[in-house]
């Protein structure tokens, strides 16, 4: 323990003696100034990086907003077109164009010719998995605490 203290005292006295030399003190000051300049440069680079990120996200949001505006403009044009008005008149009011006749088909007749649809859900068939892949999947499930 005492040898460590003596070693540290010798190191400190040697360092103080070195600082008395003008060349060593100049080098220490130079290194300190270089570190300060580097630190301020790193801060400027970090700030520029953050600003560039903000600019790119704002530009992306702006592009998304422009696309949404274009979409709404196209929807507005479609809703004001004659084609949309005609479709809505046919669907909602049962109207037809001049010269057309509307034919009403009873529900029972329409369902008689419709394809049969099963409402019961069936279990998907199990696909055979190669043994190695099954083994790997079992280990992954084990490590991830899955059932």
C-alpha cells in the first residue's frame, strides 16, 4: 500500500516538473484546445443531423398530405360526375335511363339460382412440415415460451 502511495507521489511530482517545461505545457494546452474545437464540431454535426431528420420527416408528411389532397380531389370529381349520379339513382331510387325497363326479381327466385354457400367453417387441413423445420420451430417456441 505504501509503495502505491510513493509511486503516486513520484508520478505527481514528475508531472508537476514536466509542466514547468514550456514545451510540455504548450503541448497540453494545444491538446486541450483541439479537444474543445472537436467537441464543438461534434455538437454542430449532431445538431445538423437532428435538423436534417426533422426536415425529411416534414417533407414526407407534406408528400402524404399532397397525396391525400389529390385523392380527395379525385373523389370529389367522381362524386360530381354523371356516372356516379346515375349509379346512385339506380341503387337508391330504383330509377332507370330513358328507354330502359326495370325488372324486379323475387328473392326466392334469385336465391334458387345462386350458388350454394356453406356457412360452417371448416378447419384448415394440416400441412406436413419437414422434420428439421419442425424441430427448429419447436426450439424457437421453447425459447420464446410459446405453447
